[in-house]
């Protein structure tokens, strides 16, 4: 048995093959990134075992659990062997590091697999995640109206060797009503924060980390509240790009989506956009005028971003105005200001 402090950052490395023996729904809600789900029980079986434990006794719950597991022992072993490379160390965990992980660990050890359990299981891991997320990270927040190229600037900063936390990539969403278009399904909020923790685990805490300005929810993902509050308090660099340039940029970004998908996304902002603008946007889409449609969307998003800036209550560290979305130039100017952000 090992504890989370002993494992440290190796939890995300290639030191261990991680086996999560919780039910599929538990795993789907959140798991240690990279872990393989080899469930001891189905969701329905887990519910039955839990009910038996609560209403009858621990011993009866164990008996019920054994009845479920016994016919599947060969299947469970095969599933473990399929994902554990020969000679690899295996780390098995359940919710609290109790009987589920202990029993699977004992079983596969006897089958010749080098396995240990994670002390206090996924619960201990989540405590570590939340504690680390609440640290005073040196974020430099890149803000600006929708379509300013912020995500592409983050990519450029990454290429230049800067530390970057790309929340939209981790959440599989670009952060607007159109943000899910052409993106993979989103993780659940809990797992998204696990992915954020994984990304931060390799970063130097003494150096700045560039991140895009976000609301607390990115699509269906809600950022951990203390983490979000700290993010909102960090130095902000705001981009000011002409609206026509931003509309053109958005038409390229979302140009691979179908007209039907774009129309559905416009209907998500029907109320703040207003009936006339919505009708005009849908007409522009039908005519193939993506840039014109994007302009109508910006009627809403520009107002929303301006309102968000006022709510911050603090002045940006810097405001960068540029007449085009020149990613290279904007990244250079952001670096110039960012290098001064945390100097005493």
C-alpha cells in the first residue's frame, strides 16, 4: 500500500499502471488521468451491495458482493492483464482504498502481477487535487473580446517555451454557445479539474503561467470555485482588436461546422441576441455569409464581455490594441508585459 504523498507526480507518469476498480459511473464522473477502469461491480450491483450494507449488515453485503464477483474473476484478471504491460508496477484504487481495491490487488498479485493499493483511494487523490488547485499560482490572464485569437496566442506562447494552461482544450469547449462545435465530448466537471491538476503538476510554481480569461463555466464544466476566484484576481492583459477582424477570424474558426449546427448554436443565445438579430443571423448563414453571421453573434458577446470586465473591479495590467489578429506580434507584446507581472 502506498499513499498519495509517496506517489507524488509519479501518479501521472509511466511508473504505475493505474487500475480503477470503481463502477463505470464513478469512473465517468472523475478518475485519475490515465487510469484504466476495471470495475469490480456494475453500477446496479454497487447499489445493491450498498443497500444491503445499510439495511442489513456488512457481512451480508460482503456475501452479496462475492456472489456478483465470483463468476467474473477470470474476466477481471483478463481485463487487468490486457492493460498492464509485462513487468509493470500496478496501482489499484477504489473510492476509499477499502475492500474493492484490496480484493482485486490480492487477486492479481496471486496471478503474478506486481500490484499495490492506493491508501485511502481516489478520495485521497481528490483531496490532493483540490489542495493543489487552491495554491496561489502565478497566472497571467489573457482577456479580450470574442474572436481575438486568445487560444491561438496560447499555442504560440507554448511554442516559445512559456508555461501555458489551456483550459478550453482540457474542457473540450471554446467557452461560448458555439464552443462545442467540432470538439470531442466534454469531461464531467470533477474530471476536468483532475486534468487541470495534471497539467499544472509539471509546471514551475515560481514562474508565470499564461491562461485565457474564462467564466466559471466552460460549456458544461464548472471550474473549482477557489481556483476560479484566484484566476479572476490575477494580472489581466486585455486585447483590443477591431470587430470586423474578429468576425472574419470567427468565420474561419467555425467554418468547418455545418449550417445546421451553427443555427442551433445561434438559437442557444436567442434571448440575449433578440428576435431580429437572430433572424438576420440565420438568414446570413443560409446565404453562406459566415462573417456576417459572426457579426450578429458579437452583438451579444461584446456586451457580455464588457459587463464581465466591469465586474472585475480592477484595471488590467495592460491593454494591447492592434488592427489585425497577428498572433506572432500579439504574443510578443503579451510576453513583454507578462515578464513584468510578478516582479517585486
